[in-house]
């Protein structure tokens, strides 16, 4: 006695009255500035007579912090100051000139006359 397989029942889709109205999926809001993601904007430093510091070197917005200085200026701390002119060599006194001239005319100790 062979039996014929009985097909398994196909589930019937469940419908509801709300199915005709689609539910919109949430749309992400675009990020418009660094503040929206919890980050602050980079600080902007200034520097007279040189290049202002940027990035992590500029620790406070609006601060005078120099990274490098123009020719004729040197970096002292965070600012560029005019380079100090080297003092010209002092002129020899008349006595010093005479002593140098006398020494130049003396024969070396190792030389024989």
C-alpha cells in the first residue's frame, strides 16, 4: 500500500491594515561642522616677523606663537625678536698696535742670524 506524499501546507502571508502605508526609514543628518562631531576647530595663531605656529603647536586661539622667524629675527620663546647685531671688534689702542708691530719684527727664537 503505497501512500501518496501529502504536500506540506504553504504559510499564508500575514497582512495588516497598516501595510498599505510605508514607514520611512530614518535618514541620517549630515555633519556640517567640526562642532557637530564633538571636535573644536583648529586654533589660529599669529606671529609678527615670522610664520605663525599651526596644528598642535598653536595651543591657544589668537595667541602669538611663532614657528619660524624672518631674516634678521630670532625666535625667543614663542615670539620673533630683532636679532642682536654683533658688536664690531674693538680697535686696538696705540700701545697694542705698537706691541704687535714690534713682535712681528722680532726674529723667531729658533732662527739663527
